[in-house]
C-alpha cells in the first residue's frame, strides 16, 4: 500500500515538471523575439482619396518601429514633385505649392531596425482655385544682400494674422542658417509682423535662407495665403 502510494506521487511529480519548465521558457524570450520581429508601420496624410486638399499640402508621416527612408511624390502626369523633410521628421514639404485641381500620389517607405520595410501609398486631389480673400505677405529680407549681425528676418501681413491662426502660419515659415545657429519667431504689432532672430547676434559670414511657404494656406476660416516667397542673404 505504502509503495503504491509512493509510485503514484512520483508519477505526478514527473508529469508536472515539463509544464513548469515550459512555462519558464515561454516568458520573456518569446516577448523579446516578437518585439524584435515587429515590422514597421506607416501612416500617411492626406488620407487616401481625399479631395479639396489645399495646395499648401505636405506629406505627413507617422511611423512605428522604424523610420522613413524614402518618400516619392508624383503628379497625375507621373512627374516627380521635389520635397524636403521637416527637421522633426513629421512630414515632407514640396519645394513649390501644388497646382489647383490636380491629383497627386505619395508613396512612403519606412525601414525597421531589423531591415524589414513597409510602404504606404496615398492619392489625393487638390482644391480648385480659392475665391477667399488673400492675406498679403511681404518678406522684408532681400535676396543677395548683406545685413548686419543684429538683422532679423521680418515678414509683414495685411490684414494682420489672428492669434488662432499664427501657429499654422509660423509652421510654414522656414529659416536655414549656414553655419547652423538657433533662432526663434515672435509676433509683433498685433499680428501685422513676424520676426525671426538669433538669441544674441548672427555670426559674421552667416548665410541665411528663408522661405515663406504661404501660398494656398488656409488662414483662419475666411482667408488664404497669397504667395510663396524665398530669399537668401549674407551677414
């Protein structure tokens, strides 16, 4: 009787052991493998088949498990549309405003750390020429000029930009300096002007390139940007 009971307990112990070992091996290692194998995913804007898109549109990108490694933007005739990435990687801005009432296709490819890739494509159509009143912008920064080290980049607006629209306008104002130096935008005169300045002064010999990419940009509910202006000058 005693021997039979010992045999029964031994058999139960042996049978249970593999279950315990299996539970240990299926833990963190499996989770790690799944994480390593996760492919990148890409979300692109404008959304596919969107219509009436402003001609100021850019290709927005949001990536998980990887980073954008290629962006291809073409018009409805198959022509490539040059675009530049934003510094924060949130999108690609066409070098020129898009044309009205045209269809464009964007193809974005992301690559993960494992080398796996994912591609997302979107096709959208721009709006017809707007009949809304335009906000006139003036860039007080002339090309091929030489300015002093304290000179700001100044943009004037008529009518003034309302507070609720200033962030959208400012996001379309691009300044590059060579050599690279920090700078910030500020709004003055109740929205009639925006100024870009260095924290102290520009370094002598600096090249400053400016783009005010406002043509076709919706400004508030009732207005639209009038032009796309560029200029490069030296300090």
